[in-house]
């Protein structure tokens, strides 16, 4: 799977779409992200919706998340409407919003 990286010193204003690839956010994205896999690294920030099969959040995200599998790291700060089949969360993760876990 190919991947795109938004590095720490990069700010993207606009939507990102990668139908078969992975997107790793180490910097800041203001806009929606749609990809096969999305990783928001510690120090990374997304203000917008995230749609992917697999979403891993270590940094900050606000908006909405729609995915099959969601993982929240210990340092994550999420303010979103979440829809996922499964979700895991490390001790210390912060989540404020509406959460719907559908199972599967």
C-alpha cells in the first residue's frame, strides 16, 4: 500500500483523498481525509472528517470519524462523532463526542 506523509512542518488547508493508500499526519490538516488507512501521529492534528478502513489517532482530531477499526493512543485528544465497527483505547486517551460502535 502506498502512503502519503504530512510532515510536522506542513499545514494543509483542503481535502485529501487516497483511495488505496495510507495517509500519515504529523503536521496539521484542516479539511477532510479519505483513505484506506489514516494515522494521526503524536503532535499531528486533523480538523475535519476522517473516513478510512483503519484509523489510528495518537494526536488531535476534531470533526467526525467513520471507519472499520479505530485505535486511540494514550496521548490522543478526539472531539468527534465516531462511527466504527471496533474501537480500542489506551489508558489516557481523551474522547468527547458521540460514539457508535456497530460490532462486526
